[in-house]
C-alpha cells in the first residue's frame, strides 16, 4: 500500500488544491463585482475595472472573501471600510499611479 497510498495522497492533494483555486477564483470574481459596482456609483468619472483590479490585486484572500459576501446585497459599512483601507495601502496607491490617466473614463 505504500506506493499506492503515496499516489492516492498526491492525487488527493492536487484535487484539493484545484478546488481551493476554483473557490478563490469565484470569490475574486464576486468581489470584483461588488467593488466595481461601488466604484461606478461613487466615482462615475473613473475606469472602475482598473480601480477594481488594483484593489483586488492588493487584498488578501481573506479580505476578498469578506468583500465577496456582499455579492447578493449592497456593500455593507464593513466592506466599504475594508475596500477604502485596501485602496489607501501604498501598494494600491502605486498601482493607481502606474495606471495613470487610464483610470479616467473616456
């Protein structure tokens, strides 16, 4: 059983990793929808998708999961505060700066 147990273990771990990756992708997409909608309504002159990408790229997975919870409702005060905190991080601000004038909607 040693060899087969090891093979089964590797297949199981690979399957769990794939499932985790899929869950993270779903959460990222859901969180992007929440942030994108909020940015569009609060800052109509900005390219919401670029702002959203910067915020998502600088959020931890735990933060992404918290934001994604608001997919079926309007963003909660907790979510708005969290997104604001992420947007003010130096790495996020740098992302905004790197996007430059592309952040402005045409």
